[in-house]
C-alpha cells in the first residue's frame, strides 16, 4: 500500500480540517513527522487506520477520538495498491459521530479520470478494503508502524520471551491453541468412537460359529422329518376325501328319492292342470276383455263429463260477448270528442279573457277618464283568465242532432280545466278497456268453440271404443265356453296366470326327469359309509396337520435364528475391524495430543518463523552494512563479522549503531513475512519513536541505513522527536500542540 493524500477533521486534538500530501512528502523516499510528545504525531497513523479499517487501536470506542469541541469527525484517505495484477487508486471516506447510527463509510476508485463509487455501506466498505489490502488491521499496523523499540530488546531477550513475541506477532498463540483444541477434539472423538465400538461389541458376546453349526444340524434333521410327515398327511387326506365323497353320495341319493316321492304325490294335480291349460288361456282373455270394458266405460264417462262442462262454459262466453256487444261504442266516442273539444275551448277562452283584459287595461292607461267604467270589466276578465273554474254547462251545450246523446252523458260536468282533463283521460281509458275486454271475449269464445268441438270428437271416439270392447268380451265368453265372467275368474283363481301355470308344469316335468336320471347315476352299488368313519378320518388329518404346523414353526424359528446368527457373526467380524481401527486411531491422536501439549507445537512454529526471519534479516543486514555483518539464529541471535573471518559474537556485545542495524533488519524481515501472507509488496512503512536518544554518530548510522533502503517503490516515514534526525531529513511534517483556542496544526517543510 502506498499513501497518496490524507484529509481529516475532528480527530483527537485536531479540531480543524487538516491535509497531508504524501506524494509530495515521498519525493525523496524518506520523510519525517516531528513534534513534541503529545502534539498529535501518532494521530496521523490513527487516521489512516480509521479510514482503512474503521477502528483505532488506542480507543475503546470511536466516539472517544472525536474532538471535544465537535459532534462528529471525518477522514478522507487516498491510497494506491497492487490489486488483481495492476496498480489501482482508491478513496475511502468515513464519518463518525457521537450519536448512535451516525457513522458512515464510502469507497470509490479512480477510473477514467473520475472517482467511481464502489459502495456506500459500512460493512461492504470494510469487506472491500480488506479484500483490496489483503491485510487484517493487526497485520497492517505491524507492517506499516514497525514496533522498532521492541526489537532492541527482542534480539537480547531470553529464548522464551522471544518465542512469546514471535507468537504474538504472527498470532501463533491463537493458532497453537486452536490447533491443540482441534487435536484434543479429535482425540476425544476417537476415544468416544473406540468406547462406542466396545459397547456395540458387547451384544455379540454370545455369537459364535459353533452355535450356527448346531442350528444347521437341527434344520437338516427337521427337514427329513417334515418330508415324511407331509407324505403321511397326503395319504390321510386322500382317505378322508374318499370317505367324505361316498358319504355325500349316499346322502344325496336319499334326498333324491325323497324328492321323487314328493313329486309323485303331485302327479294327478299336474295332469289336471295340463288338461285345463288351453281353457285357462281363454279364461284369461275373458277377464282381460272385462277389465278393458270397465276401463273404456270409465273413459267414455270422463270424456262425456268434459264435453258437457265445455258446453256450459261456451254458453257463458256467448252470453258475456253479447253483453259487451250491446255497449254503444259510438256514443262513448262522441262524448270523448265533445269533452276534448270543450277542454280546448275552455283553454282558448282563458287566453282570450287574458287578451281582452289586457286590451281594456291598455285603454284605461291611455284614457284614464274611463277607469271608473273599465276597471270592473278588466278585473272581471283578468279573474276569468287566471281562475280555475269554468262553466262547462254552456260549453257542452248539445248541438242540433246531438241532444239525444248528450242527455245520456251530461250527468257529470267538470268544474275546471284540470278536472276536465282528468275526466277526459278516464273516459278514454274506459273506452280502451271496453274495447280490449270485447276483443278478449271474442277470442275466448273462439277458443271455447274449438275445445268443445275437440271434446265432442273425443267423446264419440270413446263411445266407439266402448262398443268394440263389449264385442271382444262377448266373443271371448263364446270361444271359452263360459257362461259369464265369474266362471272364467274362478278358473284363473284356481290355477293362476296361464304363463305361470305353464312354467310350473314345465318345471315339474323337468325336475322329475332330472331326479330320475340323478337316482340312476347315484345307484352304483357301493357299500354305505357311516358318518363316524368320515369324522375319524378328518380327525386324523387334523392331527397330522397340527404336527406338521408345529414342526414348520420349529424349523422357521431355527432358520430365523440361523440367519440372525450368521448376520450377527458377520456384523461381529466387521465391528471387530472397526474396533481395531478405532483403537489404532485413538492411539495416533493420543500421540499427537502429547506432542501438542503445553504449547510445544507453538514453540516449534515460532522457532521455524525465527529461522526464516533470521535468514531474511541477515540478507538485509548484509545489504545495510555493505556485506560486513550477517545474522544467525541458534537458540539465540548471533552477529557474524565478515571483516573478521566470519566470527560470531553475541548481540549483547553490539554497539548502539550495530544494535539499531540488527533491529531494523529484523523489523523489516518480520514486516515482509507478515505482508507475504497477503501477497502484497511492502511500499511504505513508519518507524514510530524507535530511536530513543541518539548521538550524532548514531544518527549518521540511522540515516545511512535508511538511505540505502529507500527507492522509487519504497518510502519510509519517521515519527520522532529527536532534533538531530530533524536536521537530516529534507521532507517533514511539523506538528504543534493544541491550545485552548485552537487544535493541533501541521506544517509541511
């Protein structure tokens, strides 16, 4: 990661907007951040960490870092990094507030000369930055702000303290604990698996091949016994079936002979039926003709009653129509016309009264002298023009030739035009109703005449049918030789329906023939069998069947036991293999558990890290010292001097400058190891207060070493309050303390 530009406000002692151009600071590869203790130098690192990860290590909660004068703080950080194979530039903006829910974050990328938003949600921004950076916050802080002060002690520390520091830097403690816990879980799981296998083995304790062999022998002997018993049962069943058949044949012969005797007793009865059968059919015809005659007479009477009823209704319709035809339609029409004309004339008179009253009023206005005579006249005709009452007796005065009609219709005279209109409407409705009623009566009379004609025809047809029925009845009596219907009915009552009698006679003959043939078939001369013989034979069969069923059950149980035993024996062998595998697995994890006990693996991993770090640090140390010094780790750190034949000496014998060079080499090597996990190159780091008190000679050593490290791809920032370093660095930020009236300030030189 390479910083480009930082802008922030309201963080710690910085109450005003502050800007830092890292591109300008990094022109010489080295820059410094100087200021008194507590001036706010480390706040710059805090702002970078806040922008990238939304956290500040030194703060329990973000609201603590907001300047006491403000309600919110913000930071904007532009940086570059290698991501997805190319260098890209990003801008992250964050805002924090004292109120809950007031925090915000936004991430943008510089694309085609403009900032293009990627996300504006806090969680998405955090996840995206971690993906781009490839580093967690702890790793970033270790790579960017090297804990240089710790490494002077680190190279001189005891082996146990040194391993603890390595474990802390690379999270080996958590990894070792997690790995140990995982091994323990695997061991306990293997132990449980072995114990479970032992428990499952207990149910197979009595399973053996000897028991299965005994069951096989029992099944073989039982199969032979079953075969003999089945043969014996077959012979017993044949004997019982033969005896049962003979017994059934004898009993059936007895039943057949008994039935033949019953039929023989009815022979005379059926012979008489056979002789009367032809006459029985004629008796049925007589009875049918009698019933038909009664039915036809009832139909004839019904049709006659209907004809007479329709004749009465026809007479009533003719009388009603005649009454309607006596109504004087012409007189009614004339009255309506005279009343309509009178109504129109009354309306016309009112209009004329109004015109006349207006003319008199006009003359009165023109000639006031006549007002005394004209006023009564105008008032009279004005009242007539606006009043409702009209003298219809004069208007309706009959004209010559109408006097006869008017005398009949002058009984009701209207008093006003409105009453005249109502009377006219009623008269018109009465005329319309009378005409409609007369039309309906005419249509009804025509329908009655049609219905009466149809009823007359139906009556004549029924009378004809009745006469034909009487002829059929007489003919049936003659053909059957019956004196009357009572004789024929008596014969039917004796023998019933002719068809049923015929079927009964045919059934009698057929049964006699069938039973005679059956008796001949059953009379084979075989000896008679007693029922006790059949019962004894069936008892023997049941006894043998019970013995066979008991043997079958015994064999089924033995076969089931054998299958179960063979299956359990197979399961026992498989479970034995599982148990042995579980026992072996438990032993393996037990050995691993002992190996990982008391942090031994963490110590091993830390030693491996130290070896790798020592090798890389040695290469850096050779570069910083122009090939003179190299580093070895053999249970502790040793420095070799190539100018003295490669002789090794303990780090405790190093001078201040040499100690710094070794410490710086180790710090860079550790930082490189941490970055290597993210597959990102180191482009920038801070040395934060890592020098203590330096004399002029040691300052030269420090600066010479840093000069060798800087390049176009690598920039170093030094945070210090040492004055000698301040004089040697060309690009620097000067941080001044906050005062009561203003916050901390930054000046770029």
